[in-house]
């Protein structure tokens, strides 16, 4: 129950957290208590953005490929298809770089 002592830092109810040995209600939004919490939150957001970017990259590559195949040799259509595919690859590279930033910061700061 809320307000009771929590043995072994565990509360019986999943809606409660053990804080300083007392069970308290979980907050919807947890405050960042240290740099690790902030980096973890940024990492979770970047994972979602990375997944969305991967979907966009695949769609752009497929779209560019279809345009390339159906261009029938028209220079303008071929150029547009190539630029779509090139921008998709550039977006993928930037997404990979962005995904590597939080682990890099964790290793520099020394946070697990």
C-alpha cells in the first residue's frame, strides 16, 4: 500500500515505486535525476526516430527504383529517380550517425 515500508526496495503493487524505503505512487513523467536519465530518454526518442527514418528510406528507395525502371530512358525522369535514391542513402547515413551519438556520449561521460 502507499505509504508503507517496502522490503527489499519492492512494492507489491505495480502502480507504486519504492522511494527511500516507502511505497509511493508512480509519476506519469519521471524527472531526470542525472545525466544518464537524460541520455536514456534521448536514446529512446532517437530509437523511435531511427525506426521511422528506416521506413522512409525503404519507401524512397523503392519509389526511386520504380521511377528509374519506368523512366524509359528520359533524362529528366532518370535524374529525378537517381536523386530520390541518393537522398534516401544520405538520409540512411545521417540516421546511422545519429543512432551512434548516445553510445558515444555514454562512453565519453562513462555512464553505463
